[in-house]
């Protein structure tokens, strides 16, 4: 089945030229002329979102944050397409969780190439998840003990995290990073080491992806986010504190 793409831009001409050229490439393409219009759609079937940033009322950044906070769309790739071309804008977009950022005006050949590349990486990631889910019960590890630090607790069996007895919703990646940190405390690990310990070998992960996931994880675990320390030029680690 061909990938399905949603283009969100308040410039109708941009939407239509992207729809025309992506259809020529064999993709299924829908458009929305605002973030609000996009949110009225069922977003679960889409394989990629191409999002403008400077839209009235709800910006592309805010729209992307909603995507990343939803279980249905948290791993669906996002490409920002915007006239904002400052380094800070690009960094902000990638830190929010975008997979790529292209500035207007753009060459259609470059846009197509980036769409193809992002979708290829997403397909590899999906296959890795499917392979992991295909493991039979008999092949799974035996029951594991809970891992605790003060009132922070993770259960590796049902993949849950609790603070003071309250459930903390984490994505799969955030849970795996926290599990690694809690079982390897008081040491700084490089981004490359974290990638090797958390992600499958055939999944392409950038160091920026590490930074983005750790930023989100810190926010979700509240005061315990201060235990995740950064060493500039080295990496991250979870340090026990009195």
C-alpha cells in the first residue's frame, strides 16, 4: 500500500503543488489549510505529515506537539516546511520531534528526496517494532523485578512507570531510556552508547533524537528529571542524589 501523506499549510497554492507532485510519485495525499482543519481529521491512517509553521491561531510547532503527545501519532514522521530559515527555528522544530526541516522556497526535487528518505527510515523503524512484537510468549524473558529509586518506579513486565504511585505516561523510547538509566546509575554514557543500548541495530537514530527524547523524559518525570545529568561533550547519565 502506498504511503499516505497529509499536507498542512494555509497557502492553498503550496498545498496544491505538493499534492500534485506527491501524487505523481505514487503517494496518497490529502491537504488541510490550517492546523485546526487537520485536527478534525482521523490522523491515524497517515504515514507522514508535511507541516507549515506560520499559520493563524494554531502554529505548526503547536500542532506537532499535539501529534507527539498522542499515542496514535507520536511516531509518525513530520517534515516542517516553512519560510522561517533561522538556525533557532530549525533547532526548535527538530527538538519538538520533527524528522526533517525544509525552508521555503524549496526545489520540488529536494522535497521529494526528503519525503522518500523520511519514509524509508520510518519503514525500517516499523519493521523493527513488528519483529519485536512477533516474539512468542515462550521466547520472552521471565518476570523481572521492579526497578525503584526513591518514589520513582518502573515495571519492566508491563512497561509502566509510576511516581508516588501515580502512573506516568511514557512513550516506548522514553521508557527504554529511563530503564537503561535506572539500571546503570551514576555513570555518564555517550549518545552513541545510549543508541546501542536502547535502539535496535537496524534503526537509524541521530544524536539529536537522543536529545529530544531526554528533554521530553525530564519533563514527564518531574523532580526526578534533575537526576538526569548532562555532560557537555560526553553525554547523559542518571545520578543518585540525597
